[in-house]
C-alpha cells in the first residue's frame, strides 16, 4: 500500500473514531487535496468515503455510516452517467 493510501486511511480512521478533523486537514494539505469550505460537507464526504474504502476495517466503516446518517446525509455514493455535453444524469 502506498503512502497516500496509508496516510488517508489513518487520517480517516482517526476522524471517525474521534470526530477530530485535524489529521484529515493535514493529509489534504500535504497531498494537495481540495476540501469543501463547509465543515459539515467535509465531514459527510469523509464519512461517505470511509463507507466504500475496503482497506478500512468493517467496524470503522459501519461507524462512519451511522455518523453520516446522524449528520443527515445518505452514506451511499450514487453513480452518475455523463452525457457528451457534460451534463450528469443520475442512475437509479
């Protein structure tokens, strides 16, 4: 596993366990990953990512799903199709 993935997983696991975004912010800064300005949206995004990252333990993924729901977001990531003009059509 490369450093990017190891550091991502460590930062995300720390966040899910502690609700502390500091390691996520450090990780994003180090790897030049853009973050949303809204703390709530950032939290939901990390929770949603954790739910689908298979290198993160199942108990942490379950915890992230529960916290995402508590925050008022659907923890699932829906696939999208893009037409030739760049507009997105949601897949059901």
